[in-house]
C-alpha cells in the first residue's frame, strides 16, 4: 500500500522549495552583515560564508539558464522536453 499524501504535503514541499531558494541570498546577506559588524582581521571569518553563498547563487543561475535553453530548444524542435530536467 502506498502512503497517502495529505493536503498539507504540497504546502510543505512548496515551503521547503521557498526556503531553499532563499538560502543562498540569506547566506550572502548574513556574511555581508558580519563583515560590517566585525573589525580588523575578524572580518576574514565571514568570507567563507560569502564565497559559499555566491557560489550557490551562481550555480543556481547557471543551471536555470541551461534548463531554459534546453526547453527552448525542445520547443523549437517540436519535441516534448525530457522529464525531470
């Protein structure tokens, strides 16, 4: 028997997607706030979080662009896009 999915399951999934989408910008914001708050050499401690946040945001933007190009190509070819892409 398969487990039944309650009405709150899509809501939870959407909330998780929103939180994951906001994680990189929030990490960047937190790192910038720490850089502004800290003095001297302590500012270096916030740089790894800033680098990770920028890396995550860049990766997300690049993969979104690839998916959009693939979808546009599939639409121009008249073929349905691959599932899961």
